[in-house]
C-alpha cells in the first residue's frame, strides 16, 4: 500500500493539473487531444490484455533476482508469475498510452529499460510492426517468461537482452545509430536514472521521445525528474504523475506542464 505522503502528492496532482484548455503550445494541445484522449477500441490492446489476464492467474513460482530500486541482488526470492504481473506491469491505461504514443510519433527504434513479463514491450511492438524494440531485463527467469509471451503474441520485431542495465545499456548505445523512443521503467533511483538518461542522450535526435516511469515514487526519483526537466537538451516536459514525458524538439519553448490523465 502507498504511504500517506504519496497519496497526498497524487491528490495535489489531481487538483492542480491542467487540461488541454489551459495550455498554449499547439504541439501539446494536439498530443492531449489525439493521444491522451483517444478512446478508440483497438484489437492489439485486447491481445495484450488477454495475455495479462492469463498471467495474473498463473500460480507457477519462479526465483526472482531484483536489481532494482532500494535492493541489492536478492537471490532466492520466490514469486508467482501472477504476483509479478500484478505488481510489476503498468496498469492497462498506461500500456495503451505507450501504444498510442509509439503510433502517433511513428517511432522506429524503441528502447525499454525493464521488460518484466513483456507487457509494455508488447504494446510498443504491436504499435509499430515495422519498427524495432530493444528491451533489457536483469532477471533471467523473468526474461524467460517474457520470451514465451512474445512467442504467444507472435511478436518478432523485438530484441530482449538479459542483463543489468549498467552493463547492457552501453553495448546497446554503441551498436545503435539512433533511438527514437525510450521507456525507462526499472531501477527507479536518482543516480542510475540520471546516468541512463545521459547515456541515452548520445543517440537521441530532435524528434526523440523519452518516457520516465514513476517520477514521483521517491525523493530520489523526484530529484532525477527535476534534473531531466532542467537539462539543456530538454525543451517541453509533461508530468502525468505516474509517468513523465520528455521532448527535445528545439522548436518548442522550454516549459514544464502537469497534465491531468
Ligand atoms: C517495473 S518492472 C517493468 C515493467 C514493464 N515495463 C511493464 O510495464 O510491463 C521493472 C523491471 O526492471 C528490472 N530491473 C530493475 N532494475 C534493473 C537493473 N538495474 N538491471 C536490469 N533489470 C532491472 C526488474 O527485474 C523488473 O523486472
């Protein structure tokens, strides 16, 4: 259960966040109207969400090694696949948003830090079958389940790398020409998040989109989010509380928005 200060922050977000009628940049108005508010029923959503239902009911136990926030490697930690699906994957609303963002920006090369069972990866790969998703997961047993899930969904345009972000991200950066869309959803701590951001910036371009998950999850993540917003490469940012969207477009003014979603 979330603590009171987090709930307080969320209530403040609901109260103070803006709608499309409060914002001026046409880029942001279009993004809200055509992406945030798009309620179309899309068959790809159903494919991922049927798989999620199946995973939620899966009682098979696996050993989980946690390389993420606040924990050193925690060997021998047993969890059911159902528990992982419940606790690690993004709620459907945000998975669908990732799908629409990938489609709207017509992004080709997508990088994800934190595959887990592959549900967010699935939304992003299905959104652009001609694109490619590179996704990194530290825990080998979780990564094996993700591989099975990609087979079940007949997803081929994905490269799943099993290893720690600290080791694998540098290799990905070195072998990739450009990264159009980045979803950072693992190791939610200040220093690693800033480090990954700085590394990824080496391969971004004017149109790249970066999404940070859980920007208000801890003081460390709030500090990382502040760092990102203030960075000279960043122009417009959109805080939707559970995620932060970052744009680098030089033609936009440097502004930070908090938008109700
Ligand atoms: C929140 S889950 C990802 C959920 C997934 N993006 C989704 O929405 O379906 C974060 C994942 O990142 C992995 N992870 C965390 N820190 C890591 C690190 N330093 N290196 C590699 N993997 C890491 C964890 O094992 C976990 O499976």
